C-alpha cells in the first residue's frame, strides 16, 4: 500500500452542513474501498489564486491516506463527477514526504500541548 495526499476545493456556495457532508462522502468512500485515513485537515474558506467557475474562494480540505494504486483512479473519477468539487489534486508521497508529515504533526501536537499547559 502506498501513501497519498489529496487536497480538494469545494464550492463556496455550500452551507457548513453541505460542506461537511461532501467531506464525509469522500471519507466514507475511501474507507469502504479499503483505504486507511492517516490524517485530515480542514483548512476552511480560502481565497483562490485565480477565479475558478467565477468563484474567488473555496473550502479547502486535505486527506492523507494509505491505499492501493488502483483506488486513486476511482477516487478521482468520483471527484470529477461531483459538482461541489471545483478542483482537486492527489499526490503519491515518497518516504521523505511521509516522514516530513509525521514530524510536522508531532511538532504541532507538542506545540498544542505546551499551550494547554501554559
């Protein structure tokens, strides 16, 4: 199994519940197909670098997961068909990227723990 990272941008016209529902759809899809979700981050509403479909903002969401390579084509087909998704990118992580992500998460946990103790 390889480790992948997918970032997708949802249209800004969605309500909070609709956005969460769309994210849950892809979480469920990945787990149903045998993928293991390693980490997720919701980056919230962000300004796009350039307008896409006459929209200048979007809801960004990152999912890091372990899966077989064949699943990626199916996932990207699902993302293309969903009109709520305006852009997406899936990247296969090499061992250095995986180590970097783990280190970054560990450091973020330590920082959060220090803030709580202070």
